[in-house]
C-alpha cells in the first residue's frame, strides 16, 4: 500500500525487481511443496495408526489364545499319553 502511494505521488512507474518476483514465486512453490508433503505425512500417519491398532488387536487375540491354552488345555494335554516313537 505504501509503495502504491509513493508511486502515485512520484508519478513514475515502479517496476518490480525480477529477483524479488522470482523469490516470491520460489517461496510460493516451496509452500505448495511443503503442503503436499504435510498431506502425505498425515495420510501415512493415519495408515500407521490403523496398522498399529490391527497389530495390537492381533496381539491381544494371541495373548488370549495362549492364556486359554495354558490355563484350560495344558492340564488335559498332560493327561494324554505320548508315545516316544511313531510308526508308519
């Protein structure tokens, strides 16, 4: 706004320096790139959270299976005779 007032009061054209224009474009491009990377990282984070939840669920099923095997089935297995050799 100040530049516009100064330009009008001086009655001359103000040309934007090409280096400044390029720098602004570069900054805009960097912002777009970083925004895309942020979206990708957020999507990956969500995928990792889903994977973590699935792994935790699988682990809980396995822990429960081991508990059932140890507490409920081990006693019955011990009572069955086991032969040392199996003949075909």
